[in-house]
C-alpha cells in the first residue's frame, strides 16, 4: 500500500488589531499500512508571515480558509521534500538497521 500524507493547520497566530495572520503552524503526517502493521511519521513546523492590511491581497483572520493557510505554508515549505523525508522515516521503520536491548534478557 502507498504512503498517505495528511497536511493540517493546527493553529494560526494573528494580530488582533489588524486581523493579519503572522504565524501559521502546520503538521504533515504520513502513514502506511502493510499487512497488520501501520507505520507513521510526522513533521511539525511554523511559517512566519508579514501581513499588510493595505494590500489588495490581504485576507483578515476571520476570512482565511485552511486551504489558503496551507498555500502560505507551501510557499515557504517544500511539500515534496517534507513528504520525501517522512517516507524515509517510514521506510526506516519498515526496514530497521539498528536495534537496542540487552542480549542476556532476550529469551
């Protein structure tokens, strides 16, 4: 099965006086189910913005959609690179090269 990627915007920080969003918090979660096993990885970050209420493109906080905020994130964060990094993490879970434990307790 293929890896599924889910991008979400958990919260936005905004200036109360102008209604301009100045920070967008984002998360990308990747998941893949193979047989009975499900592997997951995620990445979280923020994007700083400099809203200009005088700009014709300005959208006040109350009118911003999740899709619009996600677009702002993708203007600064590479969707392809983020998803590739998460795929690498999932592949490492499916095909581990290291392990930990105590050999005397492995019974």
